[in-house]
């Protein structure tokens, strides 16, 4: 009897969710990435902020529309997967630079980037307390 009640409760919950416009996320299908989304992602990887990347990739004049599109793109599973996969390529290029660059400054910066990504050499944020003690007349007593 408990199993039937539980199943009925689940059905009612799903039904209420559909009436309120809530989608079941487990059923969501991921759409393939579009050419504009690839351009947007590449621009973001090059260092542009997402709104600028959307303006350039989609050719928008309206910054609000570009900002909304950038927000939606950064929530899209296809774009997130693309960015994740491209991130590995970027890491490989940085390692290659650190080994084969002719300029020592480029090598140094690439190595610093690798260490930053791996969080090596980064000190954890700690608390530092500064204390000032004024002994006044008792100073001689504590200097012994």
C-alpha cells in the first residue's frame, strides 16, 4: 500500500510541476552546438568577456540582447562541454610553450600559468594578527 501511495505522490508532484511550468531536468535533451556558439566560445577562450564575445559572434548591436545570449550560452550544456574540451587543448598549448618557446619571458610566463592552474605555490589565505604591546612602567620587568 505504501508503494502505491508513494507512486501517487510522485505523479501528483510531477503534475503540479507541469502546471507551474517546471520542467523535469532529467528529460532535457542537449542540442548540438551551433556555429555562433562555437564562435562565442572561442572568443571567451581568447579572453573576451561574455557580452563582448556574443556581440562579435552574433553581430548584435543591442548589448542587453548580447548579455542575455551570453548568459544563456554559458548555461547551455553544449557550450559548456565545448569550453571544457577546449580548455584541455589550451593547457597542452601552454605546456608546449613552456618547453619550446625561444623567448625566456614566454617560457617563464607559461610555467607561471601552469603553476597557477595547478595551484602550486599558492599560499592559502590565512589570518595575520598584528599585536602591539605597550608595557610602559613595567617594561624593565619584562626585558629580563
